C-alpha cells in the first residue's frame, strides 16, 4: 500500500518577508532571477508589481515584498544589485 502524505504531519518551511525598494522592472526581474537561483520554486513575490514599475512616471521607488526561506538572501541581493532591503515595510 502506498502511504499518502498527511497534511498535518508535513511541516512547511518558515518564510521570511523581505521588502526591497525597487524603481524599475529590470531590477525587479534581477531580484526574481536571484531568488530562482537560490531557492528554485520555494519562494513567493508580491503580485502585480510590473504594472506599478512600468507606469512609474515620477521615477520613485516602490517597496516590493518577497517571501524567501533564508534571510541571508536580503543582504546578498542588497550588495549585488545595490538595492535597499528591510524586514519591515515602514523602515
């Protein structure tokens, strides 16, 4: 007999919400590429960001969140892509 996975016995990974200040879609795609390299499909990003960044007439940055399993991702992306990262949207 095959064993089915009981959802109550499967532990999900702890995800850390990281906020990045992004001003254009090129940087947004770069952050997503890094997330794919680090975690494969084990991460999430804020939906409908492309529209915000494409129609950014004032050239101001937007805070965009990513849920990732490793908090060290924030400092890596900050250094590599020269973006500001925080764990709180208001800081």
